[in-house]
């Protein structure tokens, strides 16, 4: 059974990050599918919804840059996106991107995304209790967990204090390490 998937970005791709709530704007309250944001819409959401959303988008773009995944176009087209800020403004969650920011329950069986990342331990534990059933999830520490079978990660929320640059690097390394195991 496929679960409804809704949020911003690519309908399928390299990764999806799940957070609990969409921006508090009327146009996003009744999302029922994944939509690509338009150029300038990240800035619009930041202006309308405040600093919390600016942090979400900034941390997401920094993570994409840190990830430098060989299958992601940030790395392959770096001449077009020489910085995470340029990627955020010109491509993050927009048409042709390879990532999503979802507000729905992860559908691990649908194979829409290579990696599923739940941002926020409290939100993740609620999803694990009520919706996601996995026997292969193990906690690395109090903030990070990985299920390599289902390609599911749990990390701190997309905020500078919770998912600092050091923790962004740790999250990227978890994905790249698992990706390298598949290639070998």
C-alpha cells in the first residue's frame, strides 16, 4: 500500500528529508502531492514565515553541499552552483532537483528516494511508534540512528544549533559510507 507523499522538491530522487509541519502559509496547508518550488519561493517562505524556515533551507543546502554525493548534480554541476547559497536559491527543492522536503509519513516501500532522513528525534520516535516498522534501525548515539536495510536515517532537526556543521558532516558521512558499501 502506497502512503500519500506530499511536500516540496522531487517526486523521486536521491534523498528526502521529513519534518513534521509545512510552512504556516495557506497555500501549503492542504498539500496532497510533492510540488517543485519556483525560483524565489524559498526566499518568499523565509520572508513570510521567519527565521525558523530560513534555518531549515540553509541547513538543507549546507547538507547537500557537504554530502558531495557522486550522483547528485550539486557536485556534477558545481560551475552552476559554486556555493550552497547559490544552490539554495537556484535549485534546492525546485524543478530538476534530486531532493525533497516532505511533511508526510515516510513510505519506505515505495522506492521513490534512495535515502529517507527524519529530522528531529521526537518526531522520529513518534513515527516509529505509530507508522514505521523496522527491525534494522540502530541508534548510533542519542541524536543519530541508521537503518541501512531501508536506507533510513534519523538526525537532529534542521536548525543551526541542533544540526551544526559538525553534525551535518556526520550525517553526510553516514550516507557516503553506506553508498560506498553498495558500490564495492
